[in-house]
């Protein structure tokens, strides 16, 4: 079977833009797969029953909001997990690009930045007991 050469993109990841429709389809598909899968449901139920995992200390704040989001941006040297006392696998992806918005016959380019994280492993919950779970962050 011959694979067409246009199936591979050899440029910079940001050089290829997605339409807003393509981005929304990808996000909806990923969210639907994650939340409807039987693989994820036991972890949500277990975490809710025990009060959930403890968040990491620190994080980012965005003015004018006074709340701290217990997450660090995906950069080298920053903590990728959002859970304290966590031992397991962490998958992280930061997707950046542009999309085109058409409104009233006027098209404009928009920039997007999506942070996706999945964590699977053991952690110490808010009640002090050890538990196993799988978590996702978008």
C-alpha cells in the first residue's frame, strides 16, 4: 500500500493551522472518548468517594482572580503533575497553533494553546489513604 506524501507534515508544528471546526471536532472526540470510556469511570467514582487527591502546592494565578490554579505551565523544570504525593505515569502535551474565524463575512486568525495532561498511578488522598486512579486535565 502506498502512502501519499502529503500525509506527512515536515514543517514546524505551528506552521500548519487547523480550522476552528477541526479543533472542536478533535477536542470533542478526545473528551467523549475519555469520559465515556469504562476505563475512566472507576477512578472518578473512587476519587469522589474519598474526597479526591490533594493538589500540588503553589501554581499560577491570573489577575483579577484571587484563586490559585494548582498547575504549572508545561516548561522544562516545572512540575507536570497536578497531584501531591503521586507516583505513576504522567503524559503531557501542549498544542499551539492558529485557526481561522469567519464572522459576518470577515475572516480573522486566532491563536490557541491547549494543555492536555493525563495521570495514572498511586497517590495519597485528602483522607490520608493510599489510592490508585487515572485523571485527565484539559
